[in-house]
């Protein structure tokens, strides 16, 4: 195989510590193993002309990053990507903003990324484009004459057709996916929604045998659930920095057992619903008061997007309400921390907690669920409570699977987890870990790239 070129909006800078979960951490690990080039946004905005990509080498990876100018940042990142596609792909039509000007920024940024990237490509490169920010990139590259194999992977869910058709330019968007040789999704449901859309909405749309066709073009499509590197998380959890941090937090808990949530501060993660479930838990199980603490870590995210600001206030209100109602002078039911922790500290917290509460309302995969399991101590593992609406639920049946909208069901799962015998906890954890090892990050990358290597060369779809 030729050089791997990963393209994503976020690029994990070689100078900064990786954040929890998420795409950038996964791509960094995938590239560390194979080497190659990582192309994307620098994370910087600049006035006026943004200039050429900045290229540098670090430990076998070539980093090529470009700035965005302010209007493009607003229209592309804050606008079409995160106020249109993100809510729609998470079934939140009520939060989606339909703005044609923002789409123009989105299209233009993809066009610029393609022009910058094309100059850095070699003929036998294999290009792997990531996520909803960059859906049109493959088509832009084809229009510049790129004949390399190009694959696309969507880290978010793909919405059912009846949701997607609320978007003013849904056909144009999906048609651009057909310029790729391979389109990958997290879960079979997402693949199913994509096929349903193609068949129902596109001219001559067909789906069969791992391919979709429309507009005279055939593209391979499959489900490739992303994994983690379990050994890396196990190692991190036993590092001195993780242990030191866990010991510090353990001391502060004063004997309380820890229930833990770790999520980017995003409305798809179901944090207010989780708070409500924990309030119900303390109300229905009063003996847990003073004996159990719920810690929610929620690193700030997309803070300039209005829906995220509103959501932050909603969570802060919910935390204040529970604590105001239930706290005692010597016990606080909910600790809420809105900051970014290193992975080592998070692993320390994962291994300290008795319950990992991962209850998104909708999630492509949710790597925190997998990291939580990987970081558990083998002699006294904690229990994962997992939303049925996370892509990870398809692979993690040994977790306690819950409906995150049902606060009583979540509350009872937390109770069951805290009461669970060591034998049952160990049995469930072993089954989960076995799954993580079988479907790990390297396997995800290799399966996707093998399927991409088998495909034919893409072309721009007929309009
Ligand atoms: O996992 C989905 C995703 O949007 C990634 O593409 C992204 O890197 C991550 O969430 C964090 O979001 P953002 O890049 O907007 O901070």
C-alpha cells in the first residue's frame, strides 16, 4: 500500500497532550502505527488570506495544516458543520440552522483544503477523509484530477432519510459521498440509513452487495466500528500519574463510591437527562446519600455556538438544583467539572470509579465507553452502564444497556451496578474486554484500508 494520508478537520498537534476519546486521539494512534501524512485545520484563524499549508515532520508523521480565515471559520465550522450537520446527524432537527450562506463557506473550505492537499500528494497515496466537516472533499479532489484511492469515514451517526431530507441541499451532500471509492460508517444502523436514503431519494438509487449506486456511479459502503488500543489504556491506567491522581480523588471522596461520567459538553451526550436519573437514584435509594458521589467531567466544546452555550447553562442549572435539594454540609451528590483532563488522569478516574455512566441520546460510537472498560483494574472492575443509542451498544452487550430517556431505568441500572457481585462484574468486564481486543483500533484501520484497497478508482458523479 502507498503512503497513508489522513484528512480531518482537527489535527492532533505533536506539541499538545491528547484529549479524552474522540477522533483526533484515534487518528493519532492509527498514524503512529503506520506513519504517513495528516492534513487538516491548524486550529488557528487568521485575518484575510490564509496562505499555504504549514508542513512539518514529527516521529514518522508529516503534519500539514492550514488556517481558516474568520468568516470561513464562522460559516464552515460554527455554521454548517456544527449548527446544521451535527444536530441533524444526531436527529435534532429542532436545533438545526438551515443557512445557505454557511453552506457556501463549508463548500469553499472543502475546495481550499482540496487545493492545498492536492499539491502535497504522491500518485500512490491512499487518502482517508474523516467526518462530516469534509464530506465534499473527495469530490473536490476528483475535480482537480486526483485518481488516488479515496475513502471517507463518518464518525457520527448517519440520520434516517426522513430527518436528512429536512436539509435544503441533502441530495447535493449525499451525491458528493458517491465520489469516494469507499464510504464507512460506525454501525449497521448508519449504513442502513445511508442505503435507505440512496434508494429512496437519488435518481436510479440502488443498494446491494456492499455497494450503493446512483447517478451512474457505484461506491462501496460498509460498517467499520472504530475501536481503541486496550493495551495503551491499561498501561496508562497503571502509570504513576494516573495512580497519583486516583489516590488524590479517592481521598477527597471520604469513603463515597464513585459513579463517573466523562463527555464533551454536547447536547447529544444526554448530560441533563443523566443528572435527572442520578437525582431519581438518590431519591429512590436514600441509603446512597452520603455513600455515593456522581462526578461528571464535561470539557467545554464549541463554546461560540449558541446551542452549546444554552446547553451549558442547562447543565449548570441541573447540577445546582440537585445539589441544592439533596446536599448536606458534609456531602455533595454531584461534582461537576467543566475542564479538559489528560488521558492519564481520566484513566485514573476510570479505574477508581465503580460505575461508568455513558448515556448519550445519540452517538456514532462513543470511545469513552471503550476506554472505560480498557482502563478497569482486573481484580475489581467497575460496571459500564451504556445507552442503547450509542454505536458502541452494538458491540458491548455485556454492559448494562439502558434507554437514556428513561430516568428510572438509568437509576435502577446504577443501583444494580453498585450492588453487583465481584463475580458478575468480572464476567461482564472480561466479555467486554475480549470484544475490545478483537475489534481494536488497528483492526479498524486495517479493515477499512483493506476494503479501500480493493475498490476501483472513483469519479465525479453525473449530475
Ligand atoms: O467525534 C466527532 C467530532 O466532531 C470530531 O470530528 C471532533 O474532532 C470531535 O468531535 C470534537 O469536536 P470539535 O472538533 O468540534 O472540537
